[in-house]
C-alpha cells in the first residue's frame, strides 16, 4: 500500500459586506482560524448589476472595489487587534466584483469552510437568512457556518 499524502487546504473563507452580521461572522472566523492554526481569507464583493441575467461591469467598478477592499482591511485590523499577536492567523483580504454568493463559492472552491452572517447589508429584516447565506448553504462544496443575528 502506498503512503497517504496529506492535502493542504486553503483554510477559512469569510464574506463581509460592512453589516453588523458580517462583523460577527468576521470575528467568529478570525477566532476559528486562530484556534485551527489555519489561514483566513476575508472576501468582500462589489456587487455587479445584472442585465439579462448576466453580470455587467461599469466604469468606476474598479474604484468601488478598491474602496471596498480598504474598508474590509480596516475592519479586519480592528478585529485582529482583539487577538494576541502570537495567536493571530495568517489573513488575506480580497475584493472582487461580481455576485456575492457566486464569488464566495468560487473563492472557497478548495476551502475548509465558508463563514457568513445570517443577513447582510441588503435585504429585508424579516428574513431569517439572507439570500447570500441561503445560496452558499445550498451550493457550497465545503462546510458552511452561518453566524446568527443577535437576538436583541
């Protein structure tokens, strides 16, 4: 029998959009990555407009994506400051333009886990889970953690 080779996994992917639910997901993902000693990718998506069912790019999308990336970096730094320096996981912050659920699943193609908030910045408060978290839980090829909303 041949030796089994350990497959190196890319770690945890967390989707953020500036909402409070996403902040909760980011905090949970940072702590989980630290406990597991695994890398964390923070992904923010500049949502494209779809026309005839196809995502469309517009002038200014690159500028919006860069602004979103900087905001995600700042938010990630605030969360990382709460963890002792020696315990911090390796973190990469990325911004892409596209459809949020699809972008998360593409980024997590070989991930150990995807983490999302139960609801994002858009949508209706009456929904228990947002459209992105619902899409990811139904179509991801890895475990998905949905961080519930605070019950205030």
